[in-house]
C-alpha cells in the first residue's frame, strides 16, 4: 500500500511538472483547508453546521480552482450535471459533484469570490484526464454545451438543492433509506 501511495504521489508530481513546463502558472492558495458553515432555515428551529476539508485551492493561469483529490478512478461524468433536481437523488452519479459544489458553496459563504471559479477532482487513477471540472450541461449525450465556471447563480441553484436535502433529512415524517453505492 505504501509503495502504491508513493507511485501515485510521484505520478501526480510528474504531471504537475509537465503542466508547468507547458507554460501554465499554478499558485497554491491553500492545502487541507478546513471550512465550516452555519445554516439557518426558517423551517427548522435549530441551526445546521456543515464541515469539510478542501484538499487544495489554487490559481491556475489566474482562475481560482477548488480541488478534491480521489485515490480511486473517477470519470468526468461524475463531475457533471444536467438537472439540478437530480443532484440529491442518485448518490453514485452525483456524490462527487455534490461534494465539490458543497466546498465551493462553503468557501464562498466564508468569503465571496470576486470572480467565477472552477471546482473539480484530480483522480490519481485517472491522472491522464487531468483536472475533472464540475460542469453544468444543457443536455445529456454528445454535443452537450458545458459551463464549468461556478458563478453566484450556480451557487444559488446548488443552495436550493442543499436546503431541500437538509430539510428532508431533518423531517421526522420521512424515513431514512440507505443510498445504494
């Protein structure tokens, strides 16, 4: 396991060096950034706290990126969405994009972004795919138009789904059901 971890780190660092030698600029802003946010919903008589640790925040050629590292293989489709309403219904399909959008929402709530940002995943078992950006697609399938910039509009749409999920979790009338993985 240790040797595999060393190889992952070595491959990752070599990929970063390759990106830099191509003329790209990377500025590390934060590593292992702990964040927490308090949410108050009028429908609940208690506050909600969400917490997380962002693996990396950087600026890539001037664009702020929120990055989550995954040791397993992640495909680009796991970072994309078409319909916001589906975000909380299919754990396997949307858990990765939900996580990175949660981080973006939490970081923006702490200090609003001056410009649109990107958020995504670097998969150690899929390094050749590079930074797998969150994208909102206009449709499924080939030829879909993708928007990978996370704007206030994106965060507002995500907040509505986050709120809906939290209210469902806190509703004693709705039984818990295990999400299939």
